[in-house]
C-alpha cells in the first residue's frame, strides 16, 4: 500500500501560517546556501498531492504557474460546485473514505501538502504514515496550527533528524504499526 506523507514547515511553536494565512516568515527565511531541504528527493517519491481548498488558493496566489503539473492533484472542499481544472480534481466526498481508497491504488506515495484542517482530518482518521516536518527557528505566538487545532492524541516514532546550517531542523516520523 502506498504511503500518505506530510512534508511541511512549522514555526517553533507549531504553526504553519499566521492567523491571516501569511507564510512570508517561511518563504523569506534566510537560506544562503540554497538547500532544498530534501524537497526534490521527496517529490520524486510521490505522484499524487492532497490539498485543502485554502492551501490550493494560496498556491495559486504564490505561483505564476501551477507548481505540480506532473502530479495527480486533489483539492478538498465542502462545496461540490467547483469545476475541475487542467491540474486539479475537487473532492467533496468523505475525506477519510476517499484517501483510504486512494492509498490502496497502485502508484507512488502521496504528498499531503496541507493545510492544517486537512492534516488534522487525516491524522484523526489514522491515515498519515510519515511526517517530514521542518521546524523553523522562529516563534509566531499565534497562527494556524499544524493539525488544525483538533483535540486528539497520536504518537509517532522518530526515524531521522537533520539539522541545517541555518538552524532549520528536519524531523522525520513514522506511524507506529501495532
Ligand atoms: N507551512 C507550510 O509548509 C504550509 C503548507 C501548507 C499550507 N500552509 C498554509 O496553511 C494555510 C491553510 O491552512 P488551513 O488549515 O487554514 O486550510 P486547509 O486545510 O488548506 O483548507 C481548508 C479548506 O479545506 C476544505 N476542507 C477542510 N476540511 C474538509 C473536510 N473534512 N471535508 C471537505 N473539505 C474540507 C474546506 O474548503 P471549502 O472552504 O472550500 O469547503 C476548508 O475551508 C494557508 O495559509 C497555507 O499557506 C502552510
């Protein structure tokens, strides 16, 4: 079965964006050596992406051209009137059921891009297999939580860590299989 993987960046206090949805603190963070934080290697392990509609809209604002044209891209929304585009399919069916089925199909792994609401719904449904989390060395004090602020308790196993020269810390977690 293919894996559902989070690959994301968070502030030191666990936020993926400011309360207003801004991520300049992330995109503008100093990276003088130009590392890609393993992004290209990660991307090559996947052929499908999942996004919440808020993240999708943000992606369209941030990028001149759609950044994942070679992937199968699903955008989750509760509004069933959205029309699919050249690059994305809108899904308004039950998220957990849809993703559970998707994981059983043939293919490479699936990148759960975010945001927090989608991450939270899929974590709650125990569908996330791996999490690669880049902890940025800055505190926002408030913002949009990594897992949507949904109360729950889930335990993962830490497999690897990597500290970058610019104080970014990459944490790689795997689901504990009982
Ligand atoms: N730090 C990072 O690396 C990173 C990565 C990804 C995203 N982000 C940021 O995260 C922010 C967005 O996160 P977010 O948590 O506010 O929103 P989100 O998860 O991206 O999207 C929320 C939207 O997804 C749809 N949705 C959520 N739960 C659903 C469900 N159970 N069934 C069907 N549709 C559902 C709804 O769309 P409708 O309103 O259309 O119904 C909802 O409004 C953005 O600012 C983005 O830039 C940061």
